[in-house]
C-alpha cells in the first residue's frame, strides 16, 4: 500500500504554488506572501540592476560597461550552497542552527537560460521546482549525477543526509542517513561524489576518517586507514578512481582509491608554499588535471593564492598575494573556483562582500601582489541593505556553459546572477 507524502506546497501552506513565490517584500523566493488583497500589478521578483541602483554617480558609466547582465534576488535565508543540476537549475539551502532549514531546487529565469540576450522575457524570477526542510544546518550539498539523489552535510555532523527529488510532487524528501566515523561537535564532514553506475560518497572530517561509502548498499568501499588527525577543508572527485583533498593547514594530496593510502602530497618547504604563512586554506583542481601546467589553486585566509602543477605539489609554480583588505573574517567561507569556460581564469570569495576574478596567465614568481581582472561589489552597494554590517559573500559558482556568468550569495540572503565584461579584451 502506497503512503502519500504531503506536498512541499502543503508544508508551506495553501499560498505556496511550487513556483514563482515572492515574499511580502517582493522577493523571488522564500516565505509565501502574507494574506491580503491581490496586487494590482505583478510583483517584481528580480531586478535587472542599473548603475544608479548599485553605485555612486561617479561610477555610473564604468559600471554600466562592466556588466552584460546583473540580476538580484532575495532568498528567505542565507545559503552556503549553490549546486548546479544541469545548466538551468540550482540548489540552495539554509544553514542556521536550531531551526528547520529550507532546501530549494530553483530553475533559472528564461532570460538567464538562453545563450544570447534576446530581448525581454515575461518570466524574470527563479521558479521553485522542488523544496524540502532539513532539521540540521546545511553547509554543503552535492547532487549525485544522473540520479534524483542529493547528499547534504552540516552541523551537527554525526550523519550525512540523503535526499530524493520526488517525481510525482514538488518535494525534496529525506530517504536515509550515512553515519560519520568521527563525530566532533564543532566540525562537519566534507563531501564529494564518485559518479558511476554505483555512486559512492566520499566523506571525512579528518584524514583518518576518510572513506567512500556505496550509496545504495551503504557498504564502505575505501578507507584511508591512517591515524593522521589533520582536519579537512575540502574534497574533490577528479575521475572514477581519483580524488583530491585539502587540509585546513594547506596540505594537499591526490589519492587513487585503487591503491592503499599513498597520496601524492605537498610538503611545506618555506616561502611561497601553501601553509607556510599559517591561516586556513581551501583548494580546487581545474579541469585540466591531466595536462601539464598549474591546474591546482589553493587559497589562504590571508589572501595568499598558490598555483601548483598536480605532477609536483611540493613546488608552487607561482604564489601571489590577492588584493584583499583584511584576512577572512570567517575562513570556513573561503572559496576558489576555476572558470570552466575560460582559460587561466579563477574567482575567489569569502573575505568581504565581493567576488574577485583573476587572470593567472602572467603569474610567475613568489610574493607579488596581483590585481583582479574584475570585482563584483553588488552585495555591498545594492540598495536596501539595512544591516549595520557589510554582507559577507558565503559562496559563488560559475555557470557551467556561460563563460563569464557567475552566481553569488551573501550572508544577507541576497543571491546575484551576473555576467561580467572583460574590459581588457574590450579595449
């Protein structure tokens, strides 16, 4: 006998339709609108911002030339998750403690889904395709490719949570949990997904607890088997047999799960090396990991950024100082990402309310300061920010197929979609 699961719209109340929701301030997603007389005209769910809305008058001309597109949205709560599903959908999730946190599957506005700017479109807001609620904070979320499954992690970190996007309703439903080997009150497990006919969940809090669990059978198929207590800051699956890890200390490694634990590792050997300057670190490997050249980027909480060749992780190809005003106030939010559609281009965030884009083509040597190719300041300057403190960017991600389009989210629950102009190329 089949058990009917209440729809996500039923959990939100009768005014939720599963799409095109706006709150009482006219925001695109979040709480359902309060009861009242119907509006005389449609809510403006998103805004295509002009220079006047974002900047001082003296910057109007420069700003209007710097963006091909700029859309601003308000979520019901801040997110640290921007996880793509295809090239038109993205997941967001709240991360507050001591409350139910919303997980949403959003569909991009049509204007942002087309390959070229083709004029005006009637739909200018995100559509809520599916939704659900987590009893724990959600610090990271991974979609399992070619399935309707999601894996989330956060605090408390005793379990990973597995979710299913239901086919016959708009619900994101919890289906199972995966126990975490090492349970620590203040630390949460990092997660990555091995995509294959039998998907595996790579996770761990420290190197000693690293393991791969078969998602279907929940059997452990790989463990590090070491007693190393180094805390992890990021995990990344590179192919069907290889993953990369980055420790909070700046230690890097590439691991082949077909072999016993014998990672190709970085060793801090003085000036310019990741970890030599202290602080907390995160890393990302670019798409050309098998090609010669620096495809590993590692970012420190003081703004130091190192590029490494995966064939020699002990000797950085370059080590530069990014143009940040101060060390990150919350190093857990540090993020460095390679642009999938641009050569030698990456973005960083987690220091303030900006996202900086850098061209690494001419980087060489150690210790030089570099200027960003582009800086997105919309989370700082957007009108209507009533908080006493400047919002902090919580995460960002590149669009899978639009080379210069990024999504970024901030601690004030703002969500921006922006397509930047390369002024150097234009000139």
